[in-house]
C-alpha cells in the first residue's frame, strides 16, 4: 500500500470518540476557540459544510507564516493569527474536534527545498535538510480524508500563481510542492487536499494527536538554533512572506 494513502478500515466508536477529545495542544475548551465556534455558527451546519467552514477559516483567516515553535496549543496559534503546516494543523484539529468531527494526525518530514523562496539567506542555511511536516486526516462520509491544502492562505497562493504564471509541470518552492501550481487541490470538496505533498521524504505514520507526535519526535530546532529562530530569524521569515503576499 502507498504509505501516503489513508487506510479505509472503518474506525470503532471508541476510536472516533478518542479522536474528538481535547488535549493540551488541542485545547478547544479555551474561550477564544469556543468564541470562534459560536461566532461563526459552525455547529448549526451539516457535517460537510461544517468541515468546509472550519477548513476555509484555518486556510485563509490564519495567514501562512512562522510561529515560535511547532508544538504550540491551538489557542496560541489562533492568537498569533499565522501558522505553517504543523501549527495550522493543530488549530484545524482543535476546531474540528470542537465541532464534533473526528480527526487524527499524520506526521512526515519534507525536504527543505520546498521552502526556498519563503525562507532565504541564513534562515534557509540553518534549516534542517528534512523539516517536520504533518497533515490532518478527518473521518467523514465513511472515509478518511487527508487535509494539507490549508497551509497557504489564498492571497499568498494567488501571489505565487501570478509570479509563476508561465510555469509548467511540477512546482517546488515558496512553501509549495505540487504537480500544478495554477490548479492545486486546495479547496474543500469532500476529498483530499494537498499543497506540499510532493516534498515529503519520510513518513512517521499516524498519531492520535499532535501531542503524541511531538512527545516522540520533538520539533525542528533545538539549542542555539532554536533561540536564534524564535527571537530573530522567524521575524525575518515572516517579513519575507508578507512581502511575497503583497508584492509578487
């Protein structure tokens, strides 16, 4: 079986209940998260529309950017208003569970080449060759659906599409790794969504929550590199991403 193919075995009721639970990182009981759920009226929607509304919120209302760490609680990511694959994934999972949708975590690494352009200079040099990556798998309509297309907000993706309008074939860079930059599968239509899948170089497998994954595999940086990233480098990176979104 393709290691990137979600298995089709139906989960038990106990498993589904577990995949709706809050955790330290999936802190959907936080008032700010509950406020979002109530404000948007997501609980009044059918399941398909509920997933789509939450997905679109995380994709477009939380801009693509770099937080202080991968292992942040969802409430912190929401407060930051920015995120990347792992942090936006944590927020997506928390919101999905908050509205009663079962979901789980799939961990990987990606080649840092797909970040080139979004990350430049010393930041790119300091980044590990293989970067921790993840997507969210949601149980809906009797199947697992893999969600990764929420990473790049629409204005940022549209900026890339304008900049590389004549590009043909697979595209790798600026936070994307996709067979077709002009028409990537990033919209919620009840099927898998992807934007970085083609950059995956290692599969860690499935986890009940991001908490379980980070407890086992840690985060991308440690020591002096982590300090430099948190207090200096990520701010350069976020300014560069903002420039790309506004100018390309």
